[in-house]
């Protein structure tokens, strides 16, 4: 698998290396890199916006269908409603699953970028696996904590090694021997605009809790929630009940919390890249919403759609009072079959029942008055 992915990772690493050489700052290189990725993935963002517009266009008709079956929760009715909704989607050319495709395509790219950012020694500086393992093993032996080394194999981020180079450079180069030498000038500048030394962004907020690095996970929490809010405001959202909306809010907070925790425990450069990604993502969504706005519908549009679907009655029978009551509650299959053909719950008032014929004395009808003959 590495034979396939390594050339791709090295290609992205080379691009990031060029940006770093051009700007002289790994922080600015990360920003330009995140911007380039957003530009490359822009066609997928446009596709998602178009799909959102299609989804919004079918909203009035979908609501009309759902309102037609409102209050009836039996299985057969729900299946019939879903069938009509899917037929509507097909007629309007809307595919609910098409919005997932861009996300599925972006996922491998995001994973590749994550790998490059967390392993700059391998993919930007060109260090071999043997060099990285020897460096990590040496640092582990001299008492550097937080390095996952087992049987001479390092399984962590190689960006975490960089912060220990400056104070242990002679020992590292001695261990490397003929494998190569660490040249600090060739390593990206991880300083924060000159603050904290050239290895600052390679440190973790967890290990430097009383520093500016603590802002990285805090800002990740804020901007993750803000990005979710902006996305929901500027894109079409499907109909949800109160329970689903509550679950979605809890999920958003949970995801923001997870992002914050990860940004707290990994090198700061990773958390900063996520910040750039969120900021650029919100900017892209705002631009797309202005360039390709979602359609807005009035109450008249919804009424017109409802009237259109109510008019498609086919061979429906006119309901009577007993049938209307039956259709307003859940039914099992046997009860549903007894009703025969489906009848609409939108019919007018039930026909008045004929009064029963009177019996007994009240059944004696008065004879009509005879006209007097002249």
C-alpha cells in the first residue's frame, strides 16, 4: 500500500516545501496550502450547492405530499408516502445521495494532507524511515517522553521529533552516522511569526499549557461550531422534528469537542491547519451562497403545490365519516384491507345520513287535504 501512497504523499509534501521556501514561514505555507486545496476542491463545493438548490426546489411539493398523509402513522401509509416522495425526486432530477459523493471524494485528500502535515521530516525534508526510527529511538533512550517507540520502530508523528533537535543535535547526528545528518536550516521554520523559536508549532498545547499554543484548541472549538452554524444557514436543510434538531445540536457540540481534544494533544501545526480549513470553508460557502442563492418560497407557493397534489386524486372514492375517523389513526394491515381503495382525508364534510323511518304511531302519515269541489 505504501508503494502507492508514498509518491502521492511526497508530491503534496513537495508542494508544501515550495510554499515554505517561498514564504520563509511554515505557518504561511500552511495557509497557502489550505487555500490551494480549497481551490482544487471548489468544483465539489459547487456541485454540493447545486444539489442543495435542487433539494430546496422540491421542498414545497414534498411538504404537500407529507401533509397529505399527516396524522397517519401506519406502516402502509408511510410506505406509500415515501414512494411518492421518491417519485417526486426522480421527476425533479434530485438525488438525495449525490450530496455525499463530494464528501467521499474529499475524504482521501484530507487524509493525505493530514499525513503530510504530521510527517514533514519524511515527506517535506525527505528523511528515510530508518533515519526517523533511529532519531526517535535515541531520543527515547535519553529520556524524552511521549515518543511511541517499540523494537526500534517509531509509530508517532515525526513532527513531534523536531522540537527536540536543537538541544540534542550532536547526539542525533552521531547516531545517524552514514544514514545522513540533520540540517536545521533545511527543516521548515515552525515559529509563530518569530515567537517561540523555529520549533514552536511542532510542540503540542498539552505540553505547553501556559503558552499561546492553548489558543489553538480553544479557537478550534469556536470555529468548528461557527462553521457548522454558517453551513446550516447558507445551505438547504431538510425538514426535521424537534427531537432530530436537538440530536443534531448535541452532535455538533460533540464534534467540536472532539476536534478541540485532538487539537490539544497533537502538534500545534495540525490544529492551525484545521483553523485555516474552517475559515476558508466558511468563506467559500458565503461566496457560493451569494453566487448561487437558494430559492425562496412564499406561503402561496406552498399552497399552490398542495393544491396541485390534492388535484391528483385519480380514482379515489369520496370518504364518509367512519372512513375519515379510521384514516386518522394507525391501522394494522387487516383493518387497512377492509377499507378497500384509499380515500382522501381532504374530502369535504361527510354526507348527512338519512333519517330512519319512524315506527309505531309516529309512522301514520297524515292524509293530504282534499280540495273542495265546486
